[in-house]
C-alpha cells in the first residue's frame, strides 16, 4: 500500500464556475478538446471524436454531458504544461458537478456519468495534487455504477433489457456508436481494475465469467459509425474463433491492453484462489489444480509474448507510449507468475514440492529474460514526452522492482533493472503523481 500523499485537499474547494467561465474562452476549450483526443483518447478511447465535436459544442448541453466535458478537460489539462495551472479548478468543478448529479439523478445513472468518474479516477490516481486512495475510491464508484447499469452484459442474452435501462427505456434513442461507446466504457474500466489491482493484489471488481460485452470495434468504425461485430473476450483469449481472433489482435493497441490486463487478472486470481480452495478440498486435488492452471497461464503468456516479439525491435527504435506500456505490463506478468510459483515452496507434499521446484527453475530463467527486456523498455521512457506516456506506466515498474528487490542476490540484472526503473520514474515524476508514489515506495522497500 502506498503511503498517503501530503497533498492539497481539493474536494472541499468552493465552486469555481464563474472564474472558469472567464478563463475558458472558445479557443482554450478547443485546445483542451484537441489535447484530450491527442493524448488521452489513446488509453481511454470511450468518447467518439466526431460526435463529441458536434454535440458538446451546443450551449444547451445536459448536466451529464457537462460533467463529462469537465472531466475530459481536467485530464487534458493534466497532460499539458500549457494548462497545468487551471487543472485543479477544472477538477474541482468536475467533482462538484458529479456530486450534484448523484443527488439529482435519483438512482438513474447514465453512460456520461460513468465516463466522467472513470476519467476523474485516472486523474486522481496519477495527479501530483490528489492522492492514490481517492483515485481508487472514485474508480470503485465507477465500477459500481457499471455493475448497477449492467454494462458488463451489453451483448448478453438479456441485452434488450440491459440497454433499455439507460438508453431511453427502449425508445430507440441510441445508435450503434452510442452502444459502442458504452462497450468501450466498460473495457476501459476493466483495464483500470486489472492494472490497479496488481499494485497490492486487491480483489478484482469484474469477474470474467460475468462479462457478456463484446470487445471494442476498430477506431475507424467507432468514429464513422460503420457497424461491425466483434468477438467476446473468451473467444479472443482461447482462440475459439480464429477469424475474429486475427481481426481482434490486429485491430488496436486498446485490444492488446485488454489482453494483457486479462492475463494479469488471471494471474492475480491464480495466486489468491488456491488458498481458499484448500479449505474445502483434498490437498492433492488442490495442488494438481494449481499446477494445471499455472501451466495454462504460462502457455497463454508465452503466446502473447511471441506476438509482441515480432514488433519488439521496432518498438525500441520508435517508442509508442501505448505499446511500451503493454510490453512493460507483459513482462510484469511474467514476474507475477514467477512470484506465484515461488509461494509453493512450502506447505505441500513431497511430489508437489518437486514439481514446484522444477517450475521455479524454469521461471528463474524466464524471469531473467523478462528483466533484460524490461531494462531495454525502461531506457526508452526518456525518449517519450512525459506528458504522452501511458499514465499507468509506473505500475509495471513498481511491481517489477518489488520482484527484483527480493532477488538481488541471484543476478546483477535485478539490481540494474531497479536502477533503470528508478531513473525512468524520476523522469515521469514531474508530471505523474503515481510515478512519485511508486518511487517513494521503491525507496522505502529498498531501505
């Protein structure tokens, strides 16, 4: 768990609408809009640009749209030195509008409200003016709204009833772009859930078995409104529909981030669930189940690494923030899986201990390869504009450094990676509060 920030508390700020209206000239609003779609949309692609530019420019916007717009501007201002001074005012206004909307809605949340909470949670998690704990609470609020609206069942057997709950009670007010926006809203929340849970091993908010929402469509379809049907997550992960799987893997970095997030989530559950199952089943049965699941995860992760390896060299030469983050998260998953098998050294029968020791030996070599790759990836962070880096880049750095700190005596590569991670986080910490927190945590655990 991170130590708390000694940061300014902003929730109690007085309303700043009047002052903001003076500052937010049409030119500034246009610049903030452009910043959002240039730097934020890549990791939170929920809002269709064309529709936003046509609907949100109207002076008679609904309260829900106004909440979303201020949340978008808040995050946009946080990834720009030009508007850094007004980001706290934008944030305070967005919070005030959302809190008022919660009171007025009388139990009828809407997609824009969920999207606004998601964006504010990202801001709070990564801002050096808020704190990580508040960001997690805001993310949890968004997750609960998603569950209440059943956005995880968008394309399930009861899809008509689910959509009617928030799309005008079945009056046909929503079109394919609206539904796709809601799908993407769920998947952005899903990735936040998986990646933030990796920090402290927190329980996951969304169960894979309860997801009946199709994966995001390509950006070109999303913006143009050209309808298409994508596969479900199990089809992509298990390869049960090869044609759709190929389209899914090639479509966008967003799909790849969902894949990596899913692998990380499965590893977290793999680490947590066996302890519970042992209370209700025979020891040998539980151990066999653990090793079968472990092997399946290793094969899944190996397959994903092969896909990434095809573009690894070009990634180092021409760093793309989204692809770098996905590659870092993939190597983090290797170390997470290695740590999981290391927990099986004790408390098992002789045969299981032998299997565990054999797997540990395999993972030591695999982990070293991951450490070497992560060192190369960490070196590329300095080539990326710190405002354009994925906001959750510090997470794989923190998780991986913890693994390295526990293995310093095995190989110099572990120590070298900690140094490389420290350098990368120092470069990000001027604009990313999460990087500051991770840097403090690494120094605390290393001391």
